[in-house]
């Protein structure tokens, strides 16, 4: 019994073609994005490369994200975990089982090494991306963990508090984070579940989050999706095709340091609850003014279609700014944030309903960047507070995380190998 | 601005073709299932028909389910709500907006009638199915509500307690339930959100549940999907192509009564938490013995492939029953339940993690039936309890619901029109 075998001949053919394409893609991983497959489920994304997959990879439709705390204090144990995780991720992203399904070491009494719910399913564009939190480097008192003295990046400090934050500590932080993106939620869940299982006795789950609708295209080939406010989200996102922006704003460079993080990126997560019921009672005019864009086309209120440049100086017939002073797009715009841009790849979530009968729903915001202080913190300081972004009447940040994502791994490498070298 | 318009010419063409097919399907709604479309997102499912869609409809991949409590006691208000819901469902299932997106009654100060997150998206096979709970007919003291004296079906009693139940009252019951199934979760969420919004002041949400992987095929054309135990689930499910079983086990007949429910069905929901971490430590042999089937192929342990008949009398080499006495498939089998069968259309769920770092995950069980006492209750009594189904070591029922789903609506009808006639 194995996943590949259960896919049957047709599936194997499709996979083989996909894997061949992936191999070609690997050699050129740094310069061209993986192709958007005609069948989003068949697509395997190369695991290895200069950068981790799942950052500039064209955003898949589904997310399962987990933050973990390390329960071991042993360096070798952590390294072993990272090696085992890497091996498992290498298999799962290519549509294989984590390990043997049946008799391990010849014993029918062993648990299967793979939990099985992806049996018969193709890779569905799965990417698995890891990030290291400050808590992996130092304990609460600032003492080094795992012998990582001097390895903590200066920028991996706690995010500052922002006006209006209502953070739940259970939804914040984590020593490690893993982002699984795929075009089938069963595939993303399978990946995280098996990685968590492998970590038994060494790391425990702090929180996890399902996301069902990407809100940011990371490739110009993708249609901009809508968030739960009903607006296109991520129109002005950095796209993988914008090579200069990707280089300037996403990847950590040699001059930035530390060495082990070069080619990596900083990941900021924010769980943003939306007050859906209040938003839904706002007029279309009010909604559009809060955002600064038309709800239908996504075009800026200064005129033009979705991708028209935002004209912050444009005036309406009444002489007031067409893009309101406190609109979201104005306050998040690079022109008012010292040029800062982010690569976002957030997801909508619905966690059911709260005790008041309201939707527990919103946006699980994910952003990758070269420098969290000059990028996320700069922009969020522009937005936060009841006298700033008009959207703050309808949203509240309840979770937060900052992680340093190491560069990609080579043929024989493992996640973080440069950190522990 | 409208959903259809934003789909563009290509989208409209695909939709028009789909709608034409749907029209043909409507005339024959009672005898043939809707075709499985090549593109699961393009497919519109006919809303009108002898039976409600979303019961024998080939199961879509995603679920959003909501249970509501009525806050009005006024019969006319309830009827108006059901009419407004029907009108909205009629629109949304065909890929249209609920209503005007912009200036309602000519005023830019009105909220949009549609929340907008489905703008530009096709119908994705959306079905919306309503069920009436006991609480709609009688209050907690058994006094009639909404003038529905004498209309309460005898079988719409509370489900009996089962051994091992750990029901959370907040996840049980409801005066009404709405099941939205689609191949895109954004479409299912959009549907429920807009119906809840329409109900403002008349009904509030009791609980809601996202489901991401169908666990039961309701058509022979569908591959059996896997639940979070990693096993194929629903192999022996009633399929729409089995016309006699559908007729015998799903629809309420004239001789069953009440009149208003003929052509309808009883819906049982059970939120079943899976103790994933414990299951994952069980051996493959133990897992397969608990289920009574092979994990890979899904074939019964008495031999044969997935769809081989289960031989409850078969013995293994050790002389013990090949299908263990306490295995799930034996205790759920029609032969030990007076022939009872169910039409299931359950979904996997992951609600994140609990405070112990374990997955909050499992199966949102959904079953349709002609008679809940002779079908669900009979089978669940066979299964429940620590001396019965071996799976009970790994599962716990935390939510429960029973609803009477009225028959389908005609061109000018509304959900429940026969009940209020």
C-alpha cells in the first residue's frame, strides 16, 4: 500500500510528467516561478531550491498553519527533528507517503509511518515552509537555547504593540512555525498532522489555523481573490514576476545577515478577526471609502481599473480626496511608508460562530519580507488605531507571530542546516 | 456590478451552457442525478425539484452548515423569512447575487444586498438544503409555536441519549438548520452568511461548522474519499444510482406522513471528535481490525476489493471472525440492524487545536433517512458504548441534531410552503 501506487496508472503518468517538469524547474528555481498547472491538484512543487517554496510560489487555494513550542532542550534532538521533518516534507510535497504504511521493521504491531488520509491523492501543489521564532534562540530570560549563542537575528525581536491590538497569548508566538499550502485542504492537513506527529516528545502545538481562500495573488497569472469583506485583496501585492521587488523586499541579503538567514525571509502572521455583521450593515459607499477601492472592479477610487495606479492626490467632485485620508489603501501605500512593500499570502478563515451567534471569521494575514521593522512594523504603525485606518472599526488583531524562515535546502540539506553548521 | 457580469463573457458562456443542462435536468429531477461536470466549479445545480437538492446530489467537496434559533414568535414573520431565504437560495445556487450590490432603492447609503465575496465566482455546484427542528414546532414546554399545532412529525422527537455521548448543548439542536455544499468553500460560506444576514432580527446562529473533505460518495461516479483516520469512508453508502434504496431509505412516503413532509427526509447531524493522536499510535493491524477494512484498498477483511460484499461469517487462519465482532463495519452493517441503511454525506473538519496541543478534528456526520428511529437510532445503538464499536476508543460525539427537511420547491414555491399552507 502506498500513495503513489493507489493513484493508479493515469495518476502516475500525470505525476511523472509533473515531476519531470519539477526537475527542470529546480535547476532554474531562482529565476523562474513554477508553472501554474492546468490541473492544480496534479502539480508537484519542487521542495529543494535556493529559497524555500511557499513564499513566492503562486499562492495555492488552501492553508493549514501551525505554531509549535519546543519541549526538548537538547540540541541534537532539535537537529534530528529538523532532519526528520525535512525528509518527510521532501516526500509529501512530491506526493509520496511520509514512510511505510504497513509493517515497519517487519512488525504488523507498529503504527503506520503515514497517517493515510492522503492515500490516492496527488500532491495538489503542496508547499511546506518553516520559520524559526525568537523562542528557539533564547528563553524567556534571554538565555541562549540549543547552543544558538550569537545566532539570533537582531530583527527577530518581538513585534511592538500596536494601538488597538487585542492579542490572545494562546494565538501568538511559537518557537517554530510551519505553513502548509495546497490546492486541497486534506493535503495541507495531512502534511501538518504528520509533521506534528513526528515531533512527539520534542515539540507541541501552540495553535493551528485553517484557511480556505487565498487573499493575495503572488503571481500576475493569478486572478485577485476576495476577502470576507467582499473586496479584492492583494491587488498591489508583490508578484513573483516583479523580480526587482522580490529581490529588494522579500529575501534577506548578505549585507543584512546573519549568514545562516541569507536567502531566507521574515514571516509575519496576524490573525485578524472581522466584525462581519457590522461591516455588512455599512453602505456600499462607506465600505468603498474605508478601503479606497471600488468593490466590484477593485479599481482605486481615484479612477481606472483594478491595476490602475493609485492617485493619492486626486480630488472628487466635492474637492475632497478621492482616496480618503484614512482609507486603507492610502495608509498602506508605499508612498506614505518610506517605500515599504510586503509580499502577502493571507487566507480567509471561518472558525464557526462565537457564543453571540456571530461569525468567527476573518483574515489570517501572512507576509514575507526582508526586514520586518522597515516593512510590516512601518506599515502597521500607519494603519493601527481608531484615528487611523477606517477599517479598524471592523477588524481586530487577535493573534501575532514573527519567524525567521531559513533559505531553501539542497539535495542533502535540512531545514536550518546553515544555522546549526 | 454583479456576479454574472464580473464572470466575463467566457464565464457567462459556460454558465449559460450549464443552466441549459440544468433546465433539462429539472424536468427529470426525480429520476436522474445531475451530471458530474468536467469543471466542478462551473456546475450549477438546479434549485427547484420534487426533492431538495443537496441530499442525493453527488456530494460536493466542501460544507458550511449552520443551526439557527428563531427569535421571532410571529408566524407571518417566519413565513416571510422562509420566502426571502428561498428567493436568495434560488439566486445563489445559480451563480447570481442575492440582490443588488450597489444603490438599493436608489440610495448609495444602503448596505449592498449581497456581501460580495462571491463576485466573479461561478456557482461551484452550490446546493442549499433546509431542515426544520422540533423547536420550530413546539417550545420547551411542548406548546405549539407559529400556529403549527398538529404539524409536528412524530419522528421529530429528540434523539435518545447514546452510551458514551459527551454532547455540548451549544453544539446541539436548533430550530432550523441550513446545509450549504459547494466545491469552493468561499461559495458555501457566502451562501450561509447571506442567509444568516437576511434572518437578522428573526433568527440567530446557534452554531456553525466548516467541513473540508466529503467522506461519503453519494454517486457511484465518485471516488470514495478518506476520513481523518486515513480510511475510505462511505464505501457502502447508498448511491443515487441505487434507485430502490434511495426510495426505500431516503424519502418520506405518503404512508409515512405527515403530508407536508412527503418527498422530504430526516437529517441527523453528529459532530464526532476524533482522538487523532491516540489513533495515530495504533498499529495498522489494530486500525484495520477496528474498522473491519484494509486501510489501503478499503476492501473488507473478509476479502476482496473495496466494493466486495462483506462476509460477516468468514473466519481467519486463526479461526476467529475475519471481521471482528466489535468492528465498525460489522456493527453498522444492515444485517445486524434489521436491514437499516443511511444516506450519509459527512465532512472532515479541523477546527484548529485544543488547549492541549491536540488537533480539534474529526467528522461532521450527516445522514438523510426516511425514519430516524429505524435507521440512525437503530444503527447508533448498535455502535455506541465502550463494549461495542472498537472505534469508540478513538471518537466521541460532541454535537447532535435532528431536522425534518421538507420536499423540494416548485417554480413559485418556498421552503416549507406545504407546512404553512
